[in-house]
C-alpha cells in the first residue's frame, strides 16, 4: 500500500516527458524533392556534380552545364564552354546526350546548346615558366611530308600543301 501511494505521488508530480528530437531536414526535403524530380527530371546541380563523369575529365575542365531550358516538351541542356571545347562538345553531343539520359532517366534533355564564354571551372592559366619554354615554330620547309606527330607539324604540312596547290594553279 505504501508503494502504491508513492507511485501515485511520483506520477502526479512527474514533469512533462522529454521532447522528441526534431525530424531530420534531409527526410523532409527528400519527401518534397523526389516527386518533383520524377515530374520535372534532373536539375542542373545534379548534372554539375557528375559533369566530369558525363563528358570526361578533359572537357569538364573547360565546360559546365548552365541551365536546362524546357519549352514545348523539349528539354535543351545549355552548356557554357571555353575556347575550342564548344566545338568538341557540339561534335560529341550525341554521346553526351546518351550519358545524360543514362544519368537522368526519361526526363533527360534531348538537345544541347553550347554557349561560348568563361566557364566557372576553367583550366588554370599557363604559368609564366611554361610560356617561356614554348619553342619557336619550324618553317614549312623543315617539316617532312611523312606522318606528322605533332599538331604544329600537321598544320605546317597542310600549309605547305596549300602553298603548292596555289602555285600549281597560278602556273597552269
């Protein structure tokens, strides 16, 4: 009986139960974002996170996804590229779209538009020491007509062939 009285006294004087911890913000955001992602497709931020896997390390240094334009059921991925990376991205557009589709699913962009300009994650500028070590170009007469290994040699070979064809036209 004494134990019952003590138990009643303690339960009547007991404070509020301890507060439960706050729900996880990550779970709350997932509940909102998953249906939106299913409805509208993947966003640019997710593409940015996996951009080097999509286009490769080399092109990822010179380009980045800018936005996805949705118009009339057509999704266009807008990519900002620096220098010649824009032309390479345009040439590789089919492969890039396939990789984006693999990553993003059915709602993936179906077109690519390349904007030339400064990408946020551009390659570092060449240091002054590297600029000083640039070798002068050889003259076109020093380049052989065989298999050219360097870009410089291929360019000079092409210029040499062009010069000969112009002289051949003038002579005939």
